[in-house]
C-alpha cells in the first residue's frame, strides 16, 4: 500500500493517551462520563474484549489531577472536552487490572500473586502525587489491601483530594477458577475474610468515609460481585440500565460514520459502501443488551476488520474474524456440566435457533450457584456474549462467528468427523469448476451421513442452514463471504455466498433456498423433476433484491431439498 497513508485504525489500542496523541480514529463515548458521576460504586459488564479497557483508560485520564495540563490535548474535540464536568482532573487515580492476575492452585499462591500484582498501582498513585504525600512511606509493603488502606487513611487525615479507583476485569481470575472446575478455591476466595473480600471491604470503607470518590469496575459476570456479599454490597450494576446500554460497542450510526471515514481515507471513494456495509452487518453486529435496545457491533471485532481492510489498501482481508476473539468453548463445557445438558442446549440453539428466557432473570446480580442452574443457561450465555436478546422472550446467536463456534461444539459432542479428507478434495474441485451442486452432495453424504437415523426426526431447516454454512465457510472463507437468513426487501434469504472483492470470485453470488423434509415425505419429494414453483419464485425475489443493490453481481439461484437421510435434490433455477 502507499506508505504515505498511515494506518490510524486503533485495533488493540486500549490506552486513551496513545489513542489521542497518535491520531487514531476515536468513536467518542465521553458523553457517558457525566452520567457515571451519579454513582459511587458502578459496575459495568460486557463480554470479553468489548472495549472495556479503553473505557477504564479514558476515565483515568479524565479524572487524574496530575494530567490537568493535558486535558485540552487529550479531550479536545470530544463531548466532555466541550462540556467538562467540575470533577475533571480533581482526583488521585488508582488503576488496577485483574486480567493480569497469575493463577495458582491454592489460597496462599493466589494471595501472593494478588499482592504481587496489586501493590504496584497504589505505589504509582503515591509517586504521581508526591507533591501531596510529602515524605509518606508505606509500612506494609507487599500487602495490596493494607497498602491501599494506608494511602486512603493518609489522604483522609491530611484532607487530600479523593481517590478515584478503577478496576478493570474485576472477575477475570475468579472466572478462571470456575472454568477450571476449581469451585472450592472460588468459594474460599469470595467468602469469609479472604484477601479479595478484604480488598473490597477497604474500598467500601473508603467510599463510606469519603476518601474514595468512586470505584468503577468492569467485568464479564455479576456472579463474583454477588458472591462477595457484604464485602461489597454497595455495588450498582449498570449493565442493563437504558442510559448505559450503548456505552460500549458501536451503534449503526457510529459504524456508518466510521466506515465512510475508512473508505474515504483508504480507497478515496464511497462507491463500495453498500457492499462493505452488508459484509460487516453479516459478520460483526447482532449484540443487543436490552429487549428494546438497538443492535450493536462488537467494537474490537469490527476494528480488526477495518484495520485489515486499511492495511490491504482497501481490499477485504482473507480472514474476517480475529481468532483471538473466539470465545473459549471451555465456558460451554463448564456451564452445561453434563453431556445431556450440553446436547439439549445446543439443540435449542442450532436447531430451534434460540433459547427462551425469563426477562426478570436479567436482573443485575446472580451468584455462582444460579449461574450454573440449567434453567438459567440463557442468561449465563448472554453475559458471556454467546447469546444475545432477540426480543423480550427469546435469546439467539448474535452473529456468524457464534454460529460457527456452536456448530463446532455440536459436531464435537456428536462425534462428527471433521477430517479434511472428507471434504477438501470436493472444495478443491469447486474452486476450479464452481459447481455448487457438488457442495450439496458432499454435505449430504459426508456430513449428514454421519448422523444416526433418529437425529433426522428433530433437525429442521435452521439446522441445515447453520451446519451447511459452518462446513462451507471452513473451506471457502478466503473466497466468499456468507450470510444466513439475511434480511432484504423480499424477506429473509436462507443462505447466500458472495465472492470477496479483489479475488477471482468477486461478483460470483450464490443464493440458496433450503427446504427440509422428514423421512415420511422423502419418496414423494425425491421423485420430483423440478422444485415447487413458490420456492423458485421465492429465491428469484431474493436474487432481484440483490441485483437492485449490486447490479454488477452475477447471481445464480438454487433450490435445495434435503429429505432426512434418504436423499437430496439441488436445482439451479
């Protein structure tokens, strides 16, 4: 690419000062800062790598008294730069990051590692504010809680500015205990006078006594906060509050502005806006954190794509998903506890396309015991980012990435062989001949052919769509992008694969209408010489919609009938 064009798409940038000083593109979320000032102990939860660390860094730079001289440089052009609150740069900031915690097999080891990690932040705060702390010296070096208590006591005794405490990923290491099946150690960490409860008790006391202005925590689950009970019963979980629903993640409006900026800077044209917009909607949006809320893009995944797009000089990257963002399937294994529970949950998601939930269960807090309750799975998966709210009654999978993860796990549990020799030769031939029918035949014979007969009584078209997508995307993701049940002006297309711009497959578009028939109807359906007229009409309407939006595409349409385990039909229509 042209070396004169610098890449200013901030993938993996979690430091606010770096973001601003180096001129990275910044989606301004600072209008949430005045709202946060209404709370003393706010907790905000989102799935991992949803942009929580950048939010913590933003608050640190906004409130730190030692950065007052840099306020205009850092916040100029933002909402709070134009509308600063009286509290900006008024506090001494301590910033903790529990995601750096090193794990151990016993309480002694965990406590040592906790102290090794968390003595530093309070020492740094004192060093940065040495003009106020004078000749103060810690007398309890090596104990994070006692050092924090000493600093807070000194601040209160000498009428120093209040302390603003930030804790990023507060539940990171306790969640690791849960996923590693170390429940007894988790119980010890969150009960009685453990080092973690003691730490939060000191913060709670500081808020009550006035030495701490605010303790803002980010994390993934409310379980640890709930299990700390009286140790920190002042927490106010803002995750589902309407005023904060869009604080992390990008709205459609924010994403449209972002994409247009990237297209202008790295392609010099808006010509491909509709095409790239459709691609990112299919792959990166879908998160809804309130039944009435709008859908959000995962900021980190979207920024990954946009940076790759910029580096490739305006060409779509071969890999659309950052593999680092795939949620650890260990959570699924740990959550469901038994093979039977796992299969039941997966059947609901990949066959029935959703899980029913009780909207009251979205309440701010729940403990570990409830988290692992079978009836609570939908909400547990919601907090982990593995499902999202479809409406006030039903959870669904947020995007194609999650569909792929669940199908992978489904195949593992059902002992479905994913060996390349079953599939790769057919896909290799497809890249030469472009015969879609061969992909359907391979799917039916090599994938569906592995399932026992009784499975075909419960699977449906949604399962066919999901499993076909997972298989095809495994081998053709460098050539095509994919969409399942994509909304268009004519309805929801079952399956669409579109050639990636910049490849030999560009403008090659395949639209498929899948129909699934039980074994009792197989003989009649397999005897057909042509698909039913309404199915043909349906897929043609979808094709007309695609051609209206992208008239340069070469659209080919198919009707595919899967007749249980008895046979298949595929017509190009």
